[in-house]
C-alpha cells in the first residue's frame, strides 16, 4: 500500500488497493488509480438529486417507478409504471430522497434510483 494515497472524497489515509481500484473503508468510495480527484469533488459539491437515467429532479416533478417496490410492513407492492406526481426532494440519510403521495398507498419516501422523470 502506498502511504501517499488518500481518498479524494473524504481525504482518509486508510485506503487499500483492490485490483485496479483504490477503496476507502471509511466512506466506501472507489476510484481508479489514474482518475483525477476533481470530478468527484465537483459531483459532491452539487447536492443535486438525479433519477435512474441521470436526469436532475426538482420539487414538483412527475416521475415513474421503474421497478416493483415492496412496501415495508405491508404485503402491497408499488408496480412498475406507477406515475407519482408532485414529488418533494429531501435529504434523507437512509437514501430515501423523494417524499411523495401515491394514489392507493398514501404518503411515502422513495429512492431516486428507482424512478425516472416523466
């Protein structure tokens, strides 16, 4: 392990090499040894929320669910193709960054990786 390598995301010195990638055990960031740190810093500086296709989401957008989603604590499932109107973006620590109401299910939080902009 090289002592001069640091994580470009959290600046941790505790990094290790796994094949062609460097891995930070503190923030779970992976990067190539040849990649520059500038794009990572630029990406984290903008706190934008993107859908599964990389489109930037905003409050009030309409999205479509791209995967069957099981509802925790229930036997119900939000089906693929369900349209969700008037979303609200939030900074959920658990990854659920969309607050919304779905017809027939009520208020819930969704992860942006499971929706696409309509």
